[in-house]
C-alpha cells in the first residue's frame, strides 16, 4: 500500500500517446473503480474532518492538508450508494478537477495499472442518463468502472454556463450559419456545458462522446467527397476520453492531409498538471482548462478572428 501512495505524485507527471494510468480503488463491496492518475495529487489515510453547516449531504467535511482546506466528498454517497462510514477507516484521493483541488473519500486503494485508451470504453447503453459512469474497462477479467467526476461536482456545485451579455452581443452576429463547432467529450455534463456556451454565440454544434467518434465524423465528411472546412469551424476536444484521447485525436488530424489545417482547441479538467510541451507536440492550436464560459467563448472567438 505504501508503495502505491508514495508513487502517485511521480506518476502524475506522465503523459503517453493514447495511454493512461488508473488508480484503482473500492467503495462499498467488491466493485473496482478507477481514476486517472494524471489528475491525482496524492493519496493519504483520511485525516480528521471538520463538519460544515449547510453542507451538501455527500460532503463529509473539510480536511486541513498541507496548509490548505479541502472539502472531502464521500464518493459512495455521491453515486447513490451507502455512506462509507467511519472516515478513519478510509482513504482520501486528493485530485484536481476544473481548477479546484478536491478530496474523494474511498474505502480502499488497490494499485495503479498502465493502460491504453483504446481499452477504455463508453459505458453500456443500458446504464441510462442517470448513470455516474463515464467509461468502463476490463482488467484481468474484472470490470472496472470509471466515475464521471465532473457530473458529481456539477451536482454539488453547479457550473454557470451563461456567457456574459457583453461577449454575446459582440460576437453572436458573426457566427457562420453553415458551419458547426465539433465537440468531443466523454462527460455528458461537460458536453452540455460546452454546447450551451457555444450556442449562445450563435453557433451550431455537433457532439461526440470520444475522440474516435469525432475522427470518424470528420473522415465521413471526406469520404462523402466534401471539404471539412466547409462544414466544421473548429474542434473543441477533451483530453481524457475512452477509445481515443484528445492528444491522439489531434495527432491523427495533423497527420491527415485533408484535416491538418483544422483549428483544434483542447479543453480539459487537467488544469493543475497540464503538460504544455505535449500539446505543442501534437499540434493543438489552443488550450484552456475547464470550465469558464467567458474564457471558452473568447477562445472560440479567437478562431473566428482568423476569418476576418
């Protein structure tokens, strides 16, 4: 156990081509869950928590860790399960999502595994709209579920996807009516936030749940004998996605003669450990961390400025 906890910080610095490392953990029962190590700052035995008045029921309290005050979410409660009980018998995964450091209470930490994103798949269609899964995979014959943390955080502290009036008034009339903004993100919550933001500027959108689906959509335009630039203004892509991540998607676009000039913006919750060199290597045009609607709108406008 100690070797797993001690190695997390080193492993978070790794970025592979269409690869990821999962920190495996358990909540209640035998089901195994996973979180991308790239988001993890550290894992520690749960310290004493201070309860806060009027807190969300899934927030067990706040912890004072290395000079910072961090709220701790009972991950089992957050996905509709039973409480994990006595926090002293649990661990806290400290991770950064959408510019905020957050603690996630788990029952047990298992190990770290290295995988390819092509082995990570969208959840079964029967899981429904209320599912808290963003992906699933098989590790040594056992099903591992990857939780949609962005959905959990949005339910606890909803993000405002409203673009300021000044930005809308300045730019909405400039949106090309014959082109779409292609959005690729495995989180249904994130897709909805981006869609609402972009459409406030007057753009049409096309949604994809992962990089492979987005690439197939673009290749379909080419196969039909059409020019992608005539139909798609730009791509807004998450980095972490099943089947094909955003880095690989960008590299595939740059390696395709008929796609290589497409404007690609990476839009990800990997804000704290974001690797600037990796984005430049694959050839993305822009990067912004999730989620600020005005920043996202301004980034879309940067692409529009090229046509002026």
